[in-house]
């Protein structure tokens, strides 16, 4: 089950998942964020609208130790 976040707060995402999210470029807009439960731990998928390349996605998980 995915948990969609409408207004992503980087500090809140990090507290919930342990994943630090980087800010996006000024001309990019976050249009969706989902926390994704995985067997290895949580993941975050972010969807962006950008002038070039257009719509783009980014998926992040915590790195192993």
C-alpha cells in the first residue's frame, strides 16, 4: 500500500523514513510524493513537473550500512 503525501515536508519525510530528500531546482515543481513500504525498509517516490524534460520521477531508499 502506497501512502501519498500531498504537501511534502523534507523534515517530516526524513523522520518517517530515514531518507533525506534533496530540494528540487527552482523551475521544477513537486506534484506528488509517495512513501513506499518495501521488505528492506521504506522508499520515497517523488514526481516532478519540469520545463525540460517535462514530467520526471525520482525513487529513493536508505542505503545499507
